[in-house]
């Protein structure tokens, strides 16, 4: 079987540490350990006494309790702590997908689960978010993409790369179909909590008896370096997941577990910081896009530090971002990494001065390239 490469992560891993301005990132600029401890009202001395032992394989009880408290009726026994939401997606797909299974993915999306499904031998179909519908899906497409016999349906909500939050009608259309077919529903909710208006997106948890939720601290919390993610599932499904977790990373680190527990215990303060960054920076980015006088079109993101903009020029986005990387030392994400050419994803969660400087560099070159 041929291997499907994860183009987005290969692109970022190759270049994100080699550019002056990284606008490929989809989260807000990271907290330092000192800043996190200040939010939690703790000193750094406590960290010095954490022993570098193997941690609880599924996370400490304190961390699992903090995660479970976000989801109605969930107990710590239903939580599996993973090394990032990427591992959470991996072990979930590994648990569910066998060769020949049918998997439907809401697209555009972060293509990890799409690629995993293909690498595990599944037959993958897509149902789409449509720009001309405000990034909402079409009900008839949902039905066609999720026929009887579908094993798994994958949704990212809030969405990456569009920053869109599904309407109640779209949610119900998807849920109606997974209930009719008996499919599993995997929902990546890693951007939940980074809504610009402060109204947190309702979790899909509890809406279907075969639901698995994946999330983590990388995007909404500004703590990607902790590498802490989690899976919310039934206790029975967790038993299958942890057997695979034993083959991947065994356990999260004790220091990361401790800091993640503090972050979730002070969740409101950390998410308020995230919203301040987004509310400050998005108007700067939108004013810059408007300065191109119609060359770019976009839907205002509702969540996350990402804006997905379409441009009116035949140049491929792959070619465009490569010019930008070489000549401006700025990293963007091409729409081809989400199966939508003539789009670029711009991350605006960095520090304000850095965003302004990067956009000032980009402007003249993009005008020249796309004129």
C-alpha cells in the first residue's frame, strides 16, 4: 500500500523554524512556563520537585478530572490523556479503522485523519463546507457522503482552516445521518474555547452514543509545547484505545501533566488571554486584506487564529507561498494542503508587532505576484 504523506505538517516541520515570521501557525503565541505559573498563582519552585518518573499512562487523576469537568456527565475513567491531539487522532483512527472500511470526512480540514484513514486502508469520501454558503455543508452532500455501511464520520468543529463554527442545523444534519447509519463520529474540538465572541462552541459530546471527542491544549490555550491532548469516549472504547496507546508513547511526561492540570484549573483566565489576542489582531489582518481592493475574499473567522482567504489569480498557492517564504522570510499555508487551490491560510495569533511587520513585508510582494 502506498503511503499518504501529511503535506501540511511536512511543510511546517521543514520551514517553521527557518523563517523570520511564521504565519503558518494556527494558535495564539505561546505562554511561557513563568506566565502559566503566574496565572495559576504558583512559584517555579514546585516544578523542581517533580520527579522524572513514568507518569500515569492515561494521565493523572487530577488532570483527567480537570478535562472531564468540561463535558457533561463524563467521569475521569472516560478520559485518555495523549501526547497532543495528534496522538489522540492517531490512536482513535487505529482503533476504529480496518482495511476496506468507509470513512467520510468533513472538508476542508486538518488532513491528519483523512490521511490516516487512507493509510489504514479505508475508502475515504468527503462532504464539503462551501464558501458561498458561509462555510456550511449541503444536506444532500452529507447524505451522499455517508451511505449505509459507513464506519466513521470525521468532523473538525470549530473548523480548521476556515475558523467556522457549524450552525445548529448543520450539526443536526450530520448527527441525523450518523444515527441513521450507525457510524462512529470522531469530532476534533481542539479550537473550542478560542471563539472571538466568547461564546464557547457546544461540544458534540452526548449527541450520539458512538461519539469520540479529541481535543488538547495546543490551539485555544497557547500551550502547544506541553504536548497534552485527550480523548473523551465511553469507558469501553477507552479500553481499546489505551491498548494502542501502549504502543505509541506509553504516557505523557509528569511535568507536562502537572502544568496541563494547572492550565485547565485556570481555564477561564487563559482563554480570556486568547480572545484578547484574537480580538486585537484580526482587525489588523482584515484591514490589510481589504487594502488589496478585492483581490482577496474571505469569510470572517468565528474561532481560532486562522483566516482562510481566496485570491483571484491563476497562480497556485503552492507556488505563491514558496515565493513568499524565499523572498519575504514569511511562512504561510497553501490551500492545496486542504484540497482548496487558490486559497492561503494566514495565522494571526502571533504578537501584534510581529504580525504588523510580517504583513508589511508581504504586501508589496503579493501585489507584484498577483497583479
